[in-house]
């Protein structure tokens, strides 16, 4: 089944410690059904310097979030929305916001 959230979409977190935050999707893992959202769900990674010139330390970066914990953000309504698919007369498919009925842009 194709995922309804794609790279570049703006999503809202609906569950977990970062509930209510919004951000842009940086990557999507279809197999594990996880997304990485910009500036959401930070983890601290302790790294050791591996070679000369590379500094070790504590690095903060985004961790993956399960797809069920994010919702596509609809600018028109100002909140998360479910996503539907509409088939056009020429046979192409487009994503549609269930809250506002508007077509969702490709990215």
C-alpha cells in the first residue's frame, strides 16, 4: 500500500512527547513505516573521534517517528488532517485533505 505522507510534506505530531509540534518530513522509510521530521523528536548521540581531525562529542539529531503518530498538516484549517485519494477523469490520482477538501500539493 502506498503511503499517504511523502518527503517534503508538513506534518503535525499527534502522539508522544512532541505532541502538537509541526515540521517538514525529511525522509520516509516505507518498510518500517517511519518518518523523520525536521526539528522534532531529538535524540543525543555520543560519538567518539574516529580519526585525526574529526571531533567527538554529543550530537543532537532527529529520530524516526512511526507514521501512526503523525498527521498531514492542513494550512487552511490550521491543524492535522486525514488524507484521501481522488481519481481524476484522466485516470491520475491526487491526494485530498479530508478536513478542507483541498488538493494537497506534490511537495
